[in-house]
């Protein structure tokens, strides 16, 4: 287990109809040069989503679901560093919920109100983990950031 503490900075942003939420979040982070960003909360709706489902493995990452319709965002969580790791739960018009790892195509229907936190004393990155077969979160503290600079 790796753990580190940090001060918190909060950013609030609203995206409108037709915008692609995942890409917009990544652009927001890049433009502001956030080093350790994460999603605190999100409410809104989408008309499209592309998700990788939970049964994916390092050797079978192609379990992908393409959604189209009107969905409420009931949860959006994850880290937003360059190789973002974001999961979403969506609810359809009958209240049924589906979720997974966001691959993209999150087209905003009416709005997406997102509160983003940044651990200002840390830096997030991802490195391949031989045990899981996936790029996993690496948290750097100030002392480690100075050594790698």
C-alpha cells in the first residue's frame, strides 16, 4: 500500500450539451497543469458512452459497451492524470443502472457539473504493474518529485 497526504485545491466546472465530457475533463486538467487531479463529484446527463466492462483482463480488454440514449450520471469517480482512470455509473429512463471504465464518447445531454480536486503536494502517474497487467496509479510526494526532476 502507498499512502500520502496533501493540501487540497478545488475546481468547479460545468460542461454543456454536445460536449464530450471525458475529453473536456482531460483538456481542463492539461490547460491548468494539474499534477494530481481527481473527481470529487459529478451530476449531469449523457446521450452516449463507451465503457469497458468489469470482466476485462490484461489479455482480454475488448469487453466494450457502446451506449446510446438518455442517461443520468449517478456517479463519476477516478483520477484525471494524463492516463486517466475513470469509472461511471449511468441510470436509464427506467432507473436501471450500468457502469464501467470510461473509454470515451461521454456526450453531454443537458449538463455535466463536475467538481475536481487536486492534491497540490502530490503528482499522479501510471506505470505498468506486472502483477495486474494494467498501468496502475503511482503517487509521488515532493521528495520523490525532486529526485525525478
